[in-house]
C-alpha cells in the first residue's frame, strides 16, 4: 500500500508541499478536526443530533485544508495520489512531535 516507501518518505514529500506558515497552521488545526469528526459522524447514526455536529466539523476541517492550499498556491497532494489522505494524519503527529 505504501508503494515500497517508508512513512518518513511520504511525510517528507507531504511536508514539501506544505511550506507556507498559514498553510501549515490551517493543516495543524484542520487535520485533527477532520479526525475528530469521523467518530462523531458514526455516533450520529445512533444519536441524530450528533450527525450535524460531525458534518459541520468535517466540512470546517476540509475548508481549512483548502484555504491553506489556496494560500500556498499548490493543490492538495491527494489529488495526485489518494494515499496522501492517510499521510496527513501521520504528518500532523510528526509535527506535534517536532519532526515535520
């Protein structure tokens, strides 16, 4: 699934397209918001009021991502390879540890 590449290699490529400080800031908040939205969306299947909270979080998180890329002037990496959808959360974790 990783095309014979290490996670570090994927994260390094992801970091290259996220150099502008405002794009990095947008991703620093947008990625965890999207991640939190996923279990909220699942819970929304049972507790319907949570569904709209999950949808709102999901849309807001993605809006931050696209605003960041508009500022950066580069398209999101996942447009060239879907696997970058998985790399974003790894990049965020590495960033939080000071390694990205």
